[in-house]
């Protein structure tokens, strides 16, 4: 199967590295970062590209744009891994539409377009006889959408509960384990590279809320948006609140919840028993599905990381290869 | 898709009930328990069958055997859910061979045939152009094999660690939480219906070892058998040993481990940190996969139960329907 990749940040490089390293039957015929691109119908040498990118900051020819790669390269599936813009979805949103317009399958890790326009994009893909997959948008390496589609096929999903933001979970773990204040734990998260200079997006629950919107739209197709999420962050939590929870054998975690029958769509710090499967440590993510037949199923795994996220992208690519491309 | 069911114990009844209740596009054309059977090419009324089974103990015509249903009914996939015999695999082993011989897909929850003859059965299925799926043999409702095949496609599975026996986990949870002796906790497990009159199969780790053999053979195709498992049960554990572990923030769980690179295949009580995702409560099951890209992924869910196990069977049936039957 022929693949084009747009975006060569941490995730894009992870995907390129894994395709180069493993024998997956995937040939990359187009690749682009924000300033340059390469088109090569015979297959691009990814070791070279990663080397050049590392040394010069650009991957290829500055006269070739991502737009051109998407429009002109010969590929079966586009890997769209440009940075998330939660307000406009761009440039990923346009890239995805362009590829679908060319009847190409799309795999993305980009939360912006999926949170903003999933229903529209899915309709466009169906109309064009291709698929759009976005396993990497929620829970990093955790294959939650594959699990719902396959292992849990036939189940009705009644509710979702998730620890979807590794930064918040790290901060809460440190506050709980070491009795740190929120400020101390945030400082530590910054030093470890887990928190941005401006941590608003993470600590106020926006990132978790975006992922909850993606989960809800994918599972129930209910067209909810970020504005529908009742959201409280962790930035006002005190060590005292945590201590009170701990005295009862519980702790506090930032939990994203969706229960359609109750109209509930919420991200907030919740008191939760320490023995509950959702209570994971450090930057881990966890998702519990409540279903009619399997009852509660919990998945725990790495919520971020270059190779971990590449795992989700490659799972989607191989699914498309086996189900749609080799079948054709 | 047309389905035949052999076995109407707890799992078979769960499957029949769910097929009757849900609109899954599955029509049952043959059904048998150990003493009777029904063949009806037009589709069997499962509500009636379950009602008759409940009232009389038999589901149908005593002149029609399971053998006859498998050989004569018109179906695409056989659901083989007869009781596990870990020594001979029978009668399930013969039933599965018979259906594969007729070029029928097979879905089973029966650990015996899969632990004893997976490689042979898989070869027969491949030769006949059909598939054999056995999601329900390990971890009840946890869709571990679907996850490895799809969500984690492209990953190398480096190791497995599992809590695969709910009875042992219940006993260990009670010993840990309440300071009970093994004998007291076992008695409680019996009263709750979690342990058999003869608990050997569970508490000596045989059931967990069989599931470990199935996992290893399915993932690595390495042809290991029950004799290859280094096995220690929980029946000699003392409250003192548990107390020592608890003093260090840890506890004891019966862990099944397979690490091919180390030649390790073991079921034994292990000291494990309480915050580890594998430390689940009560009768829950948990499986951690260590992989090259996704790193550690843990699944937690119900390891037994009529409807929970039916969930795994139905997931397999719908996979076969979408991938092989509707495709044809």
C-alpha cells in the first residue's frame, strides 16, 4: 500500500521511523513538513529523509508544499499528523478534505479536525468510498476505537469514563504521592517535559474535553461540541482536598465522563477509590467503557509519545491495507 | 449469516439469548445440547428453545444429536460452546474438526481443543478457507485477541502478564482486604459460587496455565503445552506472606507470565505493587501486553459470566460475518 505523510513533528517522525524499520508492506510516495516536501512514486528512502530533517529542519524540496504532496502524489492513504488547532482545525482540516476529495483513505492523529468536523468528514469519506480513521486522537497508544469496532462488536456502549490527559494525571499523582501543592507538581511536570510553558490547555481540562467530544461523536454520532462539555480543571485543587480523599482510601483524578442516557458530558476532578482500574499513575491514560454485554472494560496505556502514537497510526494503516486496499 | 450452536450451558444460553434479543443479522439454523437437537433451515425461534430448555432440561428432539446438527444443518459458522475437557478436548475437538471439514467457520469458548490442538486446527481451517476464532477462551469478555490483531497490528508482542483466574483473584483479594486465611477465603468463594466443590483446577493454577498456553500459541505460534508451564498455585499461601507484601505497599496475585526471549512460561503467586494496573479486585481478569511500539497496554474486564462470555463469542461472529461471509 502506498502512503503519503504530512507533518514531521514527533508523531510524523515516529511513523516514518517505524515504516522504515519494520516490514509492513507500506511504501511512502509523498512526504511533507511545514516548509518542504518530496514526491517519489518509486518510494522515498525514509532513513535519508529523517536524517536530512534532523540536520536541516526541513525534509525536502522547499518548492514542494504539503498541498502539492496531497494533490499530486500517488498514494492509497494519507497520514495527516500536522499540529492540532482546536479552534479552526487547520491546516489538517483542509488536508483531510483534499485527500478524501481525491478518494484517498485518511489516518490522522489530529484532534482539531476530528473534534470540529467528524460528522462532515465521515460523510465525505463515505460518499467517496474511502475511510477516515483517527485512533491516535484519543489515548495515544490505546486502541480504543478498534476495540469498540471489533472486540466489542454487538455491544451497546452505555457510558465512557476516562483519564485522558497525562499532564493532569502526572500532577495529581505527584500531589497525592508526595503531598505536593498544585504549583510544585506543575513545576515538576514542566521540568520533566510533561507540561507546556502555558499549561492552560491541559490543566483546565480542555484537552480532555476535546478527546471526550471525539469519543462521544465516534461512538454515538451525537454531534456534540466542546461547548457542550461541563468542564472543571485541576488548577484550583488543594493538597487538603487530596488528603481528605486519601483518608477514605480514595484519591482524586481528572475524569472525563459521557453518559448519553443522563445527558452527561463532563470533565472534572472526581474522588475515586484507589483500587478502581481508572486510578493509574503518572502520565498513563485509562478508559473504561460500560457496555450491555461485556459490562465494564478498562484499557490502560501510554497517552503520548512519538512511537506510542505511531503504533495507533500504523494499526489504522494496516487495517485499511487489509480491509480495503488489498481487498480491492 | 447462518449460525449453528452446540452446547447450551451457561455460555450457549447467553449466546442464544443475545442473538434472540439483538438485531445482529444472525439466524440460528441448528442447535444442540448434550441430549437433543433441532435443525431448521428457516431459522429457529430461540425464545422457544430457551424456554423448553429451562423447563425440560433438553432443548429439542432427542433423536437429533450434536453430531447430526454439525453435519447436516445449513450454517456459515459453528458456535462450539460445550464444556472444557483439558485432557482430551472432547467432544469439542471432534465437533470443531467436523465443522472445519465441512468448510464452516468456527467460534469457540472451549479451552480444551484450543490448548491441545490449536496449530493443527488452525492449519485445517486455513486449508479449508475458513477461520477459527476463540476470543472467549481467555479473559471472558476481554477482547484480547481482537486487540492484538487490530489495534496493535504492526506491534511485536514481547511479553504477556495476566491475572487469568477469577477464583484465585477473589480469594487473594479477600485474604488481603480482610486478613482471611486461604481456607476462609476459599469457603467464601464457594458460598458465592466462584469456586467449585473441588477447587484444584483453579487454585493450583491449572486453569490460568491453560489460558497462558492458549495466549502463547495464538500470539507466537510456538506450540507450547500445559507441561511447559512452570506452575505454582495459591493453596499454600499464608496470611503472613500477604501481610509482609502489604507492609511494602504491595500485594500478592496469581500472575501468568510468558516472555519468549527468556524462555519463561510461568504461573505463580507474585508480589506486585498495589498501584500496578494488573492488581484488580475480586473476580476481575487483567492482561498486560508488553509491545515494541505501544509499550505496555493493559486490559481489565470480567473473566466469566454467561452474557460477558457471549459478548466475546458475538464479537467473533460479527467479525466473521463482516470479513468473510458478507464479503463472499
